[in-house]
C-alpha cells in the first residue's frame, strides 16, 4: 500500500483512488426482530460514482450502509471493497480506509477544528506538516476559511459543522465515503447549498460515495444511481432517469410521484437530459453562446427541468445556454429537448417496467 503521507493534495492518486463496492446476497437479522432488516441485497456501486440509498424509515438503508464499514456485522452474504472482502481486514483498519459522515456530525467538542479534521491522519502516523497542509486544503475544498482551524465546534453553525465533518471524512484520502443523512437536520437553504457543494467536491475528487436519505429531491439531486428499498429488500436500482420514466411498481411510482408532470420535471436535472441526448455541442457550434454576457439567462448542469422550463418561459427565448460548475458554457437546452424528455417519460410510463437486479 502506498505511503499515505505522500498522497498528492488533489486526491487523485495512490491510496485514495476510488474503489468499487459489491454486495452479494447481504442480509442482517437483528435478535428478536420479526423480519430481516436487510434481506439478501445484491448490488454493485461503480468506482467513483454516487449511489443514494432511498426509502422510508425502517427500510434497511442505514443498516446496509453500516455493514459496509462493519459497524453492523452481516448475518449473511459478502461485501467487497475494491475486490477485498471486508472481513479480510481488521475492523479498525477497514474503517480508517473509509470516510464516514453522519447526521449528528460527531465532532469532538473538546478538540478544535484542526484536531477534529486530523483525527485519522494522526492515527495513521502522518507528520505534522503533511497534516497541516491537508487540513488547510480540505477547509478550502469545503468552503470554510482557514481561520476556522483554531476554533471549536460550538463556535460554528450547524451547516459549518457539517462542512467540517465532510473534511474530516476526507482527511485520510479514503477510497470510499459513507454518508448517513448528513444534511437532514440542516435548514432547506443551507441543505441545498451543501448538496451543490457535495456535487462540486465529488466532481473534483471522484470518490465512491454511498449516501443515505429519505428525501426524494435530495436523492435525485445527488445520485448517479439510486437504490430504492422497502422492508429490507432492494426494490429498484437505476439512474434517476430510469426510475422516473420506468418505476418498477406502484410503491416506487408513489414514492417519486411519477404521475405528476411538474413533480417529474423537478426531479430530473439538466445533466440527465444532456446525457440521454448524446454528444455535447462543440465550442464552434455554440457560436455566440461561447461568451455569455454577465447576467444573461443560463442554466446550470445541476438545475432541475422545472426551473429550466420557467427560465425559458420568462426569458421568451427558445434556447438557453448550459454552464458547468465554473460557469463556462458547455451546451444548450431548448423547448424541443424538454418535450423530448417528457415524451420519453410518457413512453417509459406506458411500457412494461423491468426491475434491475
């Protein structure tokens, strides 16, 4: 294994490379429970992707997450991370390789922010200079000033504490990141900001992220793929577009509200339409859109289609530029694209559903 202290600060090499997660017939039966909390779940999380576990309370999503880092021990099946079965490593060593963030944040109140971020690097024996550089880099990444390093958790807001929690989870450059409803206790405005920041951080570091939520909008805002669970079972596993257009049963249909057109538009983002459409526009084909005047209409790749439709109607134009995370024009979207997306949804809803194992 590479020397962790020599990992580059951009998280793009060495021990921090993203890893695939494979669950094979994974089950968890708690003592005296009438049914398994997780019942023979099989799925593959591709390296570098964001997969969201979605479902109502008690469906088994958090139990499944906690079996990945062995906070709960499976009663059946196998879990592999980067090809290594989780029981082939001591639990402590396994957890030091995995970033973990929870709703309650879990910052140590008697430690300042610098000490909180560096808990795992210190356990791994990193030298002080490397730890200081890493802590500064991570605070920059999560959008907090370096002046916060000597402060204590009580001196930060809830949203700022969650940002520190994310920095701590990434501190040792783990190959995967487990996130258990980290934004659930945050107000709606800050929650949306944190979701956007997580998307941006993932674009930069490309970790494998397994994220638990009961919030449908949050799942669709973050996920490359979504696992929908009910009563311990995996009900459907697919991309946001697949789940909206082809819900496998009435439970999924009701959960995501596929019968409501505006609801469907609010769940799909611009990126999903661009991906389904195929090749991107070239700089030459963008023409005058390549250099946008400040304040001119535009949509972001993470914007939902409902807000995109509103912008098209308000601006009185047929086409709106699409910008990336650096506000650079990369494509354009038209009424025709939105009509095609709705047509695909309608066709998908009318076709027989196929459940993905």
